[in-house]
C-alpha cells in the first residue's frame, strides 16, 4: 500500500490531501512518526523519526494520531481482496504481503494482469492505492514493489533478472542496512555486480552466513517459499516515557505494571512454552540495550534481576523507554508437538 495510514486519513478527511501529513505520536510526549504522505517525505520526514525533529524539518506539518484498530480493519478488507485471487498469501505487515499466483488461471495466468486487477479492486472498493512488484521470487518482487511508487507496478521477467540485478545498489537488498552498506563500501562493493566479482568465499569470510545470502541475491537467487501459516515467536510490552526515568527504583515500579500487562497478553498464548525472558532499555541518548536469560516459565523476579544489569549499561543515563518480553520455544522443537513412535525400533 502507498503510505497506508496517511492514505486512510486523507481518504476519510479530504482536507488533509495535498498537504504535508504524518501519522504518529505528539512531540510533547516524545512521539515518533508512524508514516507520512509523499508531501511530507519531500521534507525528509520518514517513519520512526522523532516527531519533534519532523516538526523542525516541516513546521507546518499536520499530525494526526494513530488509529491502529481502524487500520487493522482496513487491512482485513485488503486481505479479503487478495483472497479472491489466491490462497497463497504471506502478510509482511498490515500494508504489505507476498502473493504466489503461479497456479492461478485468472487472466490467462498472467501475474502482471493479476497484479493490475488487484490494484484496481483496492482503489475502486476502498479508495486507496497500492503498488506492486511482479517477479519470479520474493526478493525481486519486494524490490520491484518500490520501483514505481506511488500507484504503479514494476515487472521483472526471468529473462530480465540478470540485467536488473547486476546494476542494483547493495542497499536495496532487504536486510542489508546502513551499517552493512558502509562495511561493503569499505571493501569497494557498491552494486550486485561488484559482489559477483568479489566472490562468495571472500564475502562469507567478511560477513559469515549473511555474506553468502548477499552473494546469492546478487545473482537474483531467492528460493524462500511463502510462509502462509505464521506462528508468533515472541511477545512483549514496552512503554516510552514523556519524562526520562531517573532512578532504578522508579523503573522497578513501572516494571511491575508491565509484567501485569505481559501476563494478560500471554494468557492468550497459554499453549506456548517460554524459552527466555528479556528486558529492553532505551537511554536518554537513544542508545538501546537488551539483556535476556533462559527461562522455562514466566518469572517476575527474573525481570527484576535483569533490569539492574541492563541499567548498568547506560553509564548512569536516565531511560526513555522500558520494555520486557519473552521468546517462545519453536513449535517444531517442542517435544509436546512431536508424534510418539509406535514401535521402539522406529
């Protein structure tokens, strides 16, 4: 979807269209931008930016609060449209998904025409625009979906893969962030073509398994299947403070409230076994730290023990965010889900 949350707000209130608009928390409560429209992006504003900084970049920015429950309801409407075309859908977020239409007979099996009709249906029925990437695998489709935004689509056929990927900047590869791009640049690597010449062995020596993945992507290779049955791997709660928390005693008091909230959320995951617990802090200088320990059951005392250890990493700084969470045992690794052998020699 194109600037999904902002697009919904502009659809519902046309007076917001054509002006710099952002959806997010207020500056006085240390809010961040969740998303913004293209007029706001022209000022350098982007998601996850502090609202206070966004307002400095664009003093006449219009800010509206997040209506997450409403956005989720619209996302379900979009998903219902997807389901008309294929049952092989892998959601990435509320506003993005992979669709495998390999076996579809619609439009003569043309993925290009299917993508165009999905976009037509979304605009006609919901008054929102979407952009699409059409390609033989997830990696290429993801990149193509950003090529002609907003309200466009890009197709890469099997015959076009080599030329398309060869000139691709490495920062375009999903998962290759700013730090990795800088490390690659220090090795003289800017494009996928550079990586091909550099070689998989050398890339793996510098970046481990991630290097092997980057090398495969530089040839347009991505054999990952769609994941249509998603299972939650973790559960967490966190709180950002309007005023920095100065003492660990105050943080411990807030921790008790977060534990209560986490326990309520875990009650909906009663069949899942816990693997570990984590405490996350964000300090006044925006540095973050997370500390975790193995645990087979939820232990409030373990959270209380981990908090001072995480706090010590801040070198005396106050904290602006406190979060706690658990990771679950992978369902495939949980002995409770393994079928028992009928005979001893099986």
